[in-house]
């Protein structure tokens, strides 16, 4: 059956991350801004007529049944009472545990792609609602717009027009470690009482990532990457880490710093985008 090549599953950055409280169920209430990059994983889908959902790529440490792409495909096809199945091939570029949203982005791309390939006719709102069952970050990738996030990350306000953040070139460094979100959110020294800010506050330059201090203390490689990048531009960690990033006005300037990375370090340069490459 039809194979469609190269569906993008772009990375995201958290341009800031505040935690304003903790709910009775243990989930953290937060404020953040999501922006996309023109860099990420790529997925390929081959429809099947036997109803099976299979991941054809090996991902170390991620059993197929637990992979968000498999779960997303099964959730959508079952919800739609669709008899088709699919083989999913993943070209993995984004590091796991890097704070770039790779798993959530893969799940969102799966929902969007299969909705089109199987001609299911779901709206973006319907896909985002399904995506929330898979993770709090999935809806922002489904909607594909830079967004102000509140709640547990699922209450999204698209940032457009005068509220849209700049789209600089980013240098992203990938420390050679994986940071589990649970480790950060369960840390006793995590700041959980940030005073809420507004979108104008953010646009005026307010906002930090309160998870940085926790991660730097426990993961020296992240601390080293931040220290290096801060010598050249305002650097910040994305999400709960481990990746760190800094904005540059010109691609050449970001590329120049990339070439200065110490031996063995990994990184890449990408364009910030307020509209996801998934919809371009």
C-alpha cells in the first residue's frame, strides 16, 4: 500500500519554564513557551490491510509496544474504527531525554499523518484531544503553532502577530546524558512556587527555566554545556534537559560557535519556527 516518505517530527524548545504549583494528583502546574525548530526526526508510513501496527526501526531502550508512535497509531485507528494497519519507520535524530520533545513530536506526526493517509477526517482539535492521552506535550506538536502553555502544558494559546516570539538561529548542544523528567519533577529542591507571569512579561524578557538548577547539580555535563554556551550568547536549558540552546541573529554566527565545541561534544544549528515544519 502507499508509502509516504519523510514526514517531519520537529524538535521544540521551551523558551522558559516556570512551575507555579502542584496539583493534588502530583502533576505540576507550569508556564512555558514552545517554539519549533526546522530540525528533528523523520517518519515514514506504509499502510497495511491487515490491521497490524508495527515499528520497523530499532530504538535502543524503547520496546515497540511502549513507543509513543505505536501507541498513537493504535489509539487513532481504534478510535476511528479503521481496519487498516501501518508500518512505521523512524529516522531518529533527536536525543532521548534531551528536552526537545522527540517522543511527543513523533506521536503527533503519527496522528497527523495517519489522519491524512487513512482519510479519517479528524479535525486538529480532535487530534490534539487524542494526543493529550499520550502526553501533555503532544497537543502543541499537533497544533503546530508556537504557543504559550499553562496547566500541565496542555492549555495552549497560539502566539501570533505581535505576540509571536522572534525566530532566531539556535545553536543546540546535546550533552552525552539523558535526563528523566521524573527525576527533575520529583527533586525536593525544585522551585514549585513561581509567581505567574503574562505573555507581555515574557516578551519583555522575563522568564527562566527553574529546572536548570536541579539538572546542573545532578548532571555535570549539562552544567558544562551551559557554561560553555554562556560565553557566546544567552544560554538556557530546554524543558527538563539535557539539551541547552542559545539564540543567534545569523546562522553563520551560530555555526561559528558550533565549530568551537570541544572534541566529542555534539550539537546542531537550526532555525526557530513559529509554525511547525509538519504543516509547511
